[in-house]
C-alpha cells in the first residue's frame, strides 16, 4: 500500500484548495482587470478619446476578471497561485504606467 502511494499516485485536490484559488483569483483579479482596461484607454494615444473607447474599457473588466478567476484554478499550489497573480498584477500596473501619457 505504501509503495503505491509513493510511486507517484496523485493526491486529489481538496475542496478548500479550490475555494482558495477562486478567492485569490477574485481578490487579485479585480485590480488586474481594472489596470488592464485602463491600459486599453491609453494605448491608442490619440488626443480625442471618444465614448466608445471608454465603453469598451468598461465592459472588458468583467470578462478579464472572470478569465483571471478561471485561470487561477490552473495553479498547482496555493503559493504558486499567489506568486503568479501578484506578478501578473505588478506587470499589469507597469503596463498601465507605461502607456499613460
């Protein structure tokens, strides 16, 4: 029995880990979605921002947020989930600061 467990048998993911990944994705996905949508507003650096640009930026936030929550479940561990999402937040904030005039 012990040989079967140590030979690479995969441990099932506990439901608390799944809840953790979902909550971390929701917590860190929201600011990342906001920053990425803000980068959409500034990316085509035109002087005349029309209302369509702002509408796209506003409506892309829920799609980005839901995508981040869904992708958070792909993390193999709690630590990896936090590390990847924190790094992605830093990159999204850096992108926003880079495209701002």
